[in-house]
């Protein structure tokens, strides 16, 4: 049986449907600091936006650790962080350069430890010195050398929203999930500030 006029939705009613959210969306603000925030990133622009939000409260000497499987969006997020710090140049992956320096409201050091073979190579990068000099450090693959910088850092774990991390969904539209935790009082303050910015 065809639906009566009152049951069917008119084109006008259909148009009123809220659009699917495309920005970063807070899924959970967990009570325990170690559980942190869970943020849905439906598409790459949401990852960039999250980076921009992180830049708003960034202070000299802050450290962010970006973790997640290959292609999870770590560099993409640092791109947003850079824009939020007023950096206009291209934010290329430091896979081979290991460390890229960008000048903005604060100096951003974008680091990738994927190709570092031994911790003796870390001293050449001068990470502690960069933080002490007032830079902001965004470090990919820091989990390979967790003591390369202060443990009081924001930890951003990215994963594919669908499928296992080792078998990422073929559709980038599936998006990502970010879990953000802190490692000490300094990063706890940044986490609280971010939670307030993400709150609906
Ligand atoms: N939330 C998202 N939803 C869908 N695609 C995304 C999302 N965030 C980032 N991407 C896309 O994922 C791809 C890989 O991103 P990116 O290069 O930043 O990953 P990565 O984690 O730095 O990789 P690598 O481990 O090789 O350094 C890019 O095409 C980017 O646009
Ligand atoms: Mg990368």
C-alpha cells in the first residue's frame, strides 16, 4: 500500500534533515585522565581541524606525540597544527629529513622517528634543546623511543574507524578515531583546554 500523504515526507521535510557532522566530534570525555578524550574524525578536514584546535592553547615547550599505523593521518594533523600556529608554508612529511622546522607564532619542530635505527642518533636531532628553547614539538613514531623527550606530553593515538589497523578500510571516507591522553600536569592542562573546545 502506498503511504498516505501525511505519512510520506515532502522534499521540504527531507531537506530539514541535519547534515552529517564533518568536523572533529567528541565521543567521550573520560573521567580518568589516563583514559583521555575520544574524538571522531569523519574525514581529513576534521583531522586538520583538530590540529588547529590543538594550536590554540599550545605554549612554548609543548610536546605532542602522534601515533597510529601508516597513513593514519599523523602528518595531516600536524598540518592543521601548523596552520593554527600561523605557519603558511607546506608541511611535508619529515620521513627522510627526520626533522622539519617551521616559523610561526611559535616555532614548530615536526619530527618523524620511523627511520631512526638507534637511540644514539637522537642526540643529533636536539629534541630536548628544541623544547627548552620554546619550540612546539610534534613527533611521529615517538613510541619507538619513548624517552626521547619529556613524558609530560599529549599523546594522540589515531586509528582507522573501520577495519583493523593492519587492514585499513579501502575507503578514506570511513574516517579515523583519535584517543588523546596526557602524561603529566602540563599536558593535562592542554587536554582540559581541548575538551572544553570540543564540547558541544
Ligand atoms: N579523518 C580522516 N578520514 C579520512 N582520511 C584521512 C583522515 N585524516 C587523514 N586522512 C588521510 O589519510 C592519508 C594519510 O595521512 P598522513 O600522511 O597524514 O598519514 P601518516 O599517519 O602521517 O602516515 P605515515 O605513517 O606514512 O607518516 C591522507 O590522504 C589524509 O588526507
Ligand atoms: Mg606521516
